[in-house]
């Protein structure tokens, strides 16, 4: 370790990433069977256990928990195992006799695959490539004889030191066949070219996973695009609070539906862009040039892969634009609904104020009547008291005494009622 320096906790991992998937020298002729699986956590655990057991049987060091690349030599050939973000690849390399170049892809890929120990797949199979690397001077069959009467993509690579050809179609057994003719590549150059060619087919296939996603979202997006102008027209013509509220609910429902689809497809469309970029980088890395009289790999893929990529990009762009429009429409409607609510609230407050004033006037009237009634009862009691005093010969005139008592009773009752009202107001 460098003296007086504390290493970054990710330094070792970052430095190792450059060497995570190294090229391996490959001699010619060679047969490679490349399988790529969409990784499933449960199946991957079983696959990992079988891979560890295979390493132990072959005397190879087992994979570490964070292993991304593994090369295992078995008696029948070599297994190259790689782990990627969403898929796992297993590439079997088989040595074939020199005479096999006279008849490419014979025997069949399944013949070789039956000779090796089968590992449980880590997920669902998506890519299956049968690559045959043959010497340039030994092949006698034409490309049409190898692939049949079909559209063939053929390119010269590595400064014309190799020819790569394929029809990008699975054969009867489900393998996409790629013929690679070595015209002067060293084993290191052949290994690098083979790995890049396999990556092109792998990334091409995974890039196209975004197309079914875009096609599945298209009807929903189109329905929202058609419905939105009608909702905007209704919003422009509607002044009713209930109608605006219904429109707001509908626009909110459409926005939720759109955002759910966008969230579900976010990863897939992002991965599609990344895989498409990787395909182009690998095509540039092999330095391909069109073979005489043949369409190149770039030309073939540009006419078939580019429309799919544009469809995915267009779908994602439509989602973004619709999301903005729905958000603006919902904001406008929400503003109109808020204004209508404020008007309703103001009307309710005015009505409440009017009712409060009416209630206050009624209360004041009741208070006045209450004061009069209580004063009457007090005067009646005082009159009975004065009559009793008169009957007892106290020389008190009941009528005069009662008349004299009434003003004082009225003032006292009014003061008492007012005090009670003030105490209730304070509470």
C-alpha cells in the first residue's frame, strides 16, 4: 500500500472493473455456443450452486459473491460465465477438427451441448448464438449455401482480416448462427472479435425488449391523446362547479394512468437506449466494412433496429409531453375549482353573517321580553307582599307600594340579564 495514503473504499472495485470481462485467446477453428438468460433471483440461486459445484469438480476456484466473470475448463471444452445487470451469459467453447470448416455448423449446436454438463438456467432464455470460427482458406461453401436463400449480413472486420456473416434468424433448433472466417487474426485478435460479435447479438436482442413495451403502451397513450382535446374543450365551455370537478377527476385519472405506464416502462426504455448505444460501439470497435455484394451488419441493423429504437424513443417522448399537458390542464382546472370554492365559501360566510345578525336581533328581542316578564313577576310578588302587610294593619297601600317598586325591579332585572350576557360572551 502507498505510504501515508488511505485508500478509497471503492478503489479496488473500480480498478478491477476495467478487467472484469477480459478477452481470451481463441484458436481457429472453434465452435462457440452463447446463451443469455434474463436473470431470475430464485433460479439464479440454484444456478449459482450448480456453478460452484462444477468449479469444484473441475478443480477451478469457485466464484466469489461479487464475481462478474468466470472461466472454467472442462474436459469437453471451456465455459465462460458472465454476470450482467439484468442477464447472465454462459458461453461454451468447443474445439473442432480442421475439416469442419468445409461444412460450417455441422454437427448441430445441440450435439455439442449434449456433451457437457448442463447447468440449471438462471432465468428465461433470450439469446442463443451458434458461432463457428473457421480458417479462411478451408471454407468451400458459399454464404448462400450456409444460410440458405435469405437476407445475409456480411462485413469485413479487423482491417479485412476476418469476415463475419449471419442472417440474424434462429434455425430449426432456435440458434442464431454467426459464421466468422479468420483471414489472418492472431488468437488474441480472434478472441476479441468473437466476444464483440457475441455482444452485438446479445445487446441487439435486449435492446429490442423495449419494442413490445412500447407497442403495449401505444393504445393507452393514443386513447389519452384523443380524449384530452375533448376534455379541454369541455373545460373551456364549462362554468359549473360540479362539471369542473368532474373534469378534474377525469384528468387526474388519465394522468395517474399515464404515470403508471411511464413508471413501469422507465427502466426498460432506459435500458433500450443503453443497449442500442452498446451495439453501435461494438460495431465501431470491430471496424466493420461492407463485404463485396453484401449488406453490412450496420446497414442490416440500421434498417431493422433503428425503427424499433425510434418507436421506443417516440413512446417515451409522447409520455413526457402528455404528462406535461395533463399537468397543465389539471392545474388550470384546479385553479377554477379553487376560485369557485372561494366564491361558495364567501357566499356561505355572508349567509352565516346574516343569520348571526338575525339571531342577535332575536336574542335582543327575547332579552327585552324576558326583562318585562321577570319584572312583571317580581311586581306581582311585591304586590302580594304589600297586600299581606296591609291586611296586618301596617298602613301600607298595596297599589302605591307596587307602583313604587316596579322601576327598581325593572332596573335590577335589566342589570342582571346584561351581566349574565357579558359573562357568557367572555367565556
